[in-house]
C-alpha cells in the first residue's frame, strides 16, 4: 500500500502491481490503516487508486487457505467488510480513480466511494458467482441502489465484464476520462472539493448517504437538522450570485 498526503488530499494506492493489486488479507489491513492515517492527518479528501496496469483485479485466489475454519473465514470477511465501513464513514469525500481492471472486490471498493473517475480503459465486473463465491463489501445493498434491482441481478448473476462507458450509463461512474487521465482528473476534482467549506461538505455527504434509506417525510426533517448544523459550523454562509441579484 502506498500512502501520501498532498496538502489536504490523501492519496491511497493499492500497490501489488505484479498481481494487478489483487486483494489479500495483508492488502486489506494496509488499506484500513491508510484510511485511519488519512483521518488522523485530517485529510479533507481521499483518492483511492491503483499502481501498475489495474485498479484492483479482485481476490487473489493464490491467497486462499483451503483449511480455513468457518470462524477464521468470518473474521477475515468482516475485516474485508471494514473497507466499505471505513469508506462510507470517512468524514470527507472519497474518490476512486479507476483504470484497467476493477473486478470483483475492486469494483466493490469503487462502489463505496463518493465519486468514481474512470479511465476509458477501465473494465468492471462482478464475477463472484461464476467462481462459486458471493458478493462482499456491501455490493448487495449499494449496487441495487445505484442501478436498480433488475440491473444489479444481471451484473451479479451473469458476471459479464463491461467498460467505462457502460459503467457510466449504469450510474456506477461519475466521469469517464481519456486513458491514463484518471488520477489527474481525480486530483482536479479533489482540489475543488477542498476549496469548499469542510462542515457543509461533510454534512452533504452524510445527508445523501442517510437520505437514501429514509422516507421523504424523514428526509425533510433530516434536511432541517442538517441545515441547522451548517449554521453552527462557524463557516461563512455565502449567497449565490443568482440570489444576490434578486
């Protein structure tokens, strides 16, 4: 795992290029440590990327232990789920900068991020069923919310690979950029986010994440609570130009 702090932006890079950044227990531990370090450093935005030729090619089957007990497997899988927990609970936006393969767990890591910038060469898939496994990292809840239950079943049951443009059409990707431009595009967006009031940004992320599980009536009340919270941050309340012109 590679970690670097650039001002208020933390760069977290999966760094097993010889295995296309395939997931092992060690990589999961390092990724969780990186999120904890970013929070400790006060990073306003985290960018998650991959070194080498891919973002993440999914589970490394060479890391599989055939004599693993069910209790050991539960501990390992809960640790893997912590990646999504850390991503969703991070106080600022988390941006996935995806290129090459984003397969299985790699696609699921991206799903949990707030924004996904994909290089035109990115390839996504959820192939777990094909190899006798099941989805992890909250994909069973996040994927249907993004694409709808019917499309989610198509993606998971068939496990077919699809490119960046198709991912954009499905609503899994924020932007598609030319090959190799994913990190620069993610950095540009991160700089724009850092320039925004931290409290308002944090609360906006929280409201959208929690609002997706609320009724409209509950969301209306939550919006009032969040609006009052923004007033209590001490950050400047800047009127838009359209409002000032009235």
